[in-house]
């Protein structure tokens, strides 16, 4: 005896249909600055602008003042500020500068310019 009540619509979809259309990794960034200087303010503003334009909320940015938290800078081996560290996704990367050139920042961090 066969089961005529079997519903074809209840079959499991192929795995490619079950996955999200586009995987968006979370970016974990740390920006090391030295005090409340014009260089630090420019670096913070530049990185926030790039992150909002290119990563659109798909990131976590922690700003660390090396004067207030020297042990964090020491642990990360930061010797120059401002320094931006991409911790995730792997591999980790560090770049140093004022971060006003968006293309160089994205390239230095290994972030595709087409990332949304």
C-alpha cells in the first residue's frame, strides 16, 4: 500500500536554498589613538565614516586611548598611533596613518571595496 497523502511541498529544500543569499561577516576593529589630539579626532572621524559607508553597521569599532589604557596597546604591540587593527574576520591586519584615503584603508585591511 502506498501513501497517497504524501505532500511533495513538504520536502526539504536543497541546501543552497536554505542558506542566506549573502553572508555578511562582522568586522571587529580597534583604533588606537594617543589622547584627544587633532590627529586622533581625524582618525576616529575617518574610520567611522569609512565603516558607515562600506560596512553599514556590520562592524564593531573600539577606540582605545593608549594614554588611558597602555596595557592594551602593549599587548597588541602598538608603537605608533593612530593604528587600526582588524581582528575579525581573519587574518588580523594593522594599518597606521590618518585614514583619510578610503581605498588605502580598505586595501590595507583586506576589505573588498564591494562589501556592503
